[in-house]
């Protein structure tokens, strides 16, 4: 873990004109928690729970998971933690699970589809999260790769069932976590209003969103040139998703790599994004970037970018380095 930067101020991050921006941490492993603390993260916007599963030879038990998750909760001392449920399949495969090979794993039984298919594994994880969150103020459970409201309801029902079990068993747990979802599939964009009526919060996973929006494998070097976060359709879709979330007063964050890209941050603030979840190592640079921007200038800039109709036109605007402190 690189610890090059000085400890960061614990206070909130604000734009030049005083708008609060929540800087949250993406965490894969417990070893990254101290850095998130030193960097002054306002909480964990994405805890990728699959990493403890990936480094083991077999599925961790509910108790083993509980112990890991409890450390995450305790280390954040009252700050919010978003637990993303198991996001395996695709490029993150478990050697010990589901040995069947798929011709097209990125479109296969991955992520929420895997956990809905293996309900016992899903329940063990959700129970471990709920138990670890006992006594914490703001725990949140988030489902990855949701493609329909129906998926979301099925996944939420698992949480409801686990809560019933834990109550019946008299086990200590958190009884009303926030339940949210990732926006990673283009199918979500057109149904955002319906999702916003059901989900407590959203997190946009641009790594996958760009992959699926543009039909480009995010880890295939041969098509890397086609993987363009600055594609006009990506920018416009992000704008719509954020707008609907704001209209429905549902918190929305962005937790893909785009969130720490300093050329994209003015656009993100300009379309109304106020929560960025990033790897802790990027926090000092992102904080510096934000404190030099005004929301008015970002809004005007975002408007310009949204009007650009080609990748090259977007790039031309991005390369101009405008003064966004006005
Ligand atoms: C994403 O898809 O942007 C995301 C944050 O999830 P992951 O990178 O773990 O797929
Ligand atoms: Mg993803």
C-alpha cells in the first residue's frame, strides 16, 4: 500500500464556492483501511466484499465473514460503510466455485446473478453483514449488476428474509440497513424512476457501465481504444441517471475509476454529483482538484460537454483546460 502522501485534513471537502463534496473510499482489503482513515475519507462508498473470497481456497463461513466485516465497521468509527454484496464472475473468478466455464463470462452468471442463483451463499453473506453492522449508525448494503427492478426486489427480499431469521434467532444485528444498487448496466438508465422509487441509494460503477454501454470488454487490450468513458452516450446517460436520482432525493455516488479522473471531475460536479468514492491514494489530488472549482463553472462546462456529439468533440473540449474557478 503506497503511503506517500501526508495525512489529510479531516474536515469536509468543499468546492471554491463552498459546496460540500463527499469523498468516500473504495476498499478491497482490510489492509487499506488505515490509509482511508489517514486520507480523511468521509466513509466507505464501496467495500468490495469479494476480495476476502478471492484470496481463500474455499468459501468463508458466515462467522469468518462476520469477523472481517466487523473490522471494517469498527475501523470506520461511526462513518458510513457501503457493503457491496459478492461481485464475482466475469473477470473475478473463484477457483473453488461454479467450475463451469462460460463462453462469455462478462455476460454470464456473474455478480448479483451468481448470488441469486446460490442463495445459501448470498444469505450467509447478508447475515454476516447485518450482524457485523450491529450498533453502527449508517450501514448500507448494495447490489451489483442489477438489470431490472425485478432483480432488485429479489435481492432485497433476501435481506428481508435474513432480517427475519436473525430476529427469530435472537442474534444481534442491524435491523434497518439502507439498501441500494449499482448502476452498471445501460438497462437501468431508462428505468431510473422506477428504481428510484425502490432503492435507498445509488452508486454508478463506471468501469462496468462503460463496458456495457459501449459493448467493450474492459480488460481486453485489443479493443482498449474503444473503451471510452468520454463517449457522448456515456456522458449523457450519466447525466440522466444523476438527474433522476436527484429528483427522487436519493443519494447517488460514483465509484468507478472515472471518479478520480481529474479531467472528468468538473463534468461530474457539473451534472450534480456530490459523492465520489475513490481509492484512498487518490484523495489528496482529488481534494485539491475540487477545491479549485466552482459549481457554476462546472455546470456550464458540463453543458458544453453534453452538447458534443462525438468522442473527438468531447476530447477537444476536455483538452482545453478551461478556467473552472470563476
Ligand atoms: C465498476 O464497475 O465501476 C465498479 C466500481 O465495480 P468493479 O470495478 O468492482 O466492477
Ligand atoms: Mg462493476
